[in-house]
C-alpha cells in the first residue's frame, strides 16, 4: 500500500514524497482513512511508530478544504511535554508546506508575547501543552468553541504527569460535536474509561508495541550495589566505544548529581530535565546534536520525543519504574538501521521493575560483567564512607553541655552555640566541601507543595497557582513562579 491509496490530497502526497516516505506505517495505514471519514479514533501505538503523521496528514487535508486563518482555531493537538509538542509542530509545518494553513505552538518556557502575537493574527491549528494553553485561556487570548478536531496524544503520559484534570477542563471549553482522536501507548482499564469520556462511537486501531530494537540494539544488564553505580557507569563509558549517549535517571535531582560526578571525572556531559528553561533545553540539545556534548544525562519527561539518529549508546543509570519507558529509552539508539547498545545498571530493589520489563519485551536482558569490579567495589565503599557522618553518643553530648554550662554564663553559652552552629552550617555547604565530598553531596529533600490547578510549565514542577495565596500571618517568603 502507498500513501496515495489512503485518499490523501495531492498537496499532502507531494510533501510526504519530499520527506522521503513512500510506504505508510501500520498505524498510518489503519488510522488515516477513518480520520478522513470524520470518525473518532481510539489508537494504541508507541512513540516511534509513525503515529504523529497518522493524525497530522489527514488533519491538514481536512483543514485545507475549509476556510483558512479563521479567528478561532479549528483544530487542537494536546501533547504532554514541550519536546513532543515541538516535534509535532515540525511535522505539521513539513507536511503542510504546500498549503496556506497557519499554526501556533503554545508551550511553557517561551515568552507569552510571541505566542499571543500569533494568536491575535488567527490560526488554523493549535499545538499545545495543557498548562500553557489554560494560561492563555485565562488571559482571554484564545477561544476553543470553534475547534472541530481534537487530538489527545500520549494520553498515558498525560495521566502519569497529572494533566488529566487540565485536559478535562480544556475539553469542557470545546463544542460537544467534534472529531476526537485519542492515542495512548497502553490501553489500561483506567485509560479506556478516560477515553469513553471524550469519544463517541470510536473506531479502534491498534499497533502491537515494539518489543525492542532487537535486531539493531545490543542490550546488557549489570547488577551492582547502589553505591557502585557511578564508578560502574564511568567504567562502561571508558570501555565502550561511546560516540554519543543518553544516560537516563528516574529523578530530576539525580540528573544534576550524576552530571556533577561525570564532569568532575573529565567526561564531556550535559543535562536535560524538566526544571530547565526551554531556551536552556534547546541550547543543550543543539550542542548534543552537533557533538559539542558527548553524553546527555536526562529524565524521561525531557527526553521523550527527541529523535537523533546518531546516538551510539543508551545507559539506564536507573531501572525505569514503567516498563514501557525501557522500550522508549533503548529506542533512542540503533535507529535508521545503525548498530546501537543499551546497558542497564540494576541494584537491590529493582527486581519487580525488571520483571515488568521482561514481560513487555518478551525476554530477559542478558547479564554482563565488567573487568575491575574489585576496584569498583572499593570505590563504592569509599563513596559510602564519605557520605557517613560520625554521630556523638548521648553521654558525650551531656558531658559537653554540662561542661559548657559550668564554665560560662548563659549568654556566652548562647553565643558559643550560635557560632558553632554557623561554623557547622558553613562546613556542610557543598561549595565549602572537598571535591570528593561534593561529588556525593545530595540536596535535602524538600517537601512539595500541592500541585497547582494551572501551571506555566508542562512538566511535573509545581508552581503557585492562580487561586493560591499565603496567609499574611505566616511570615514565609513565597517561591517565585516559573518565568514567562
């Protein structure tokens, strides 16, 4: 089957041909005809299966047949992350190059004024993350009652990131008579129940999840103690012929900690996670694509949607807690027929996550060994010992307090205690530690404020919401909101 057999217009077929594609993927072959018919679609497909083109191609055809540049957008595509939204926008511009359709990309980390300027001119399609779209709606800059086609992409990721209330709010602002396309990598009971809220008599299309890039990606599993993970990763980076690599962590704070460790040991590395500004993210990605940065330490949220064909290695510094994320991670290498390598570092407590991964990929990950494990174990013990602080016994503390009270007055005791506390505080600051200690320093865990209903960013960083306030009788400085 060819793209011409799917019923697409001449303009769209010409753009597809210019992009070098001749044969549709299974999800495109199944979904595009029903989208052109105006049917609601419930699609199950992983990222990387050509899903984006399965809704952008027919959407361009549908929009081209109507009035262009209307004051209100006629189509809306919702994505969970900035990177995915930007990738969809690139696809829309690429496939719509022979049409006169206009598009606006609404994502966090970018100036409101530039986005508002596009909205004021009128656009045919909006591609947005939920938080930023609601911010524009609250400002009175966008109306959604003219939307005829809605795409909810990566719905399972939306649920994981807590965006479903925002999505429900957005859908409530749209007309009930519309075409809705709902895509998810998995279709659990909760996901199907959610889809039933948004879809009317949908046509279900499904593409089997990729088990792995088995033919092009060599996988390996290294089991170590938690304290040995950093020296083991450095050993892998040294022993393997690594040109460029993704190094995945499960938590954003661990991304920064691991980056500091790699940089200290002379590795050319950069970081990518949700707390970074959009401009900083894009700058880091450009450096990685150009080879200026060899290793990119990142979180799943930040890396989703990134397509770089020349990545030689993927390292899972943490075993992903969601099995589907493993498939997504290792799919960053071995692309376009090139050989790739994916190695996972597992520690005690990761067994249940590995079992879930084995069920998804249909096999176990082959175990590997490293030369010099004795040295790695010794270095891990040294790291652990540096992280421990000597504890005073209760009797020593009592004797110290008794001696202090008998030798000085209460005022001098208070002054001495304050000075000692300040000195201890100064020594505990990471910048005043030795380089070895800084390598293993971790910030104290901060209590997270409740998630705002509306938020400027599209990742999982909470900011102060529109309805939030701090009572005056609490003398607590408010944390600054995410910069516009």
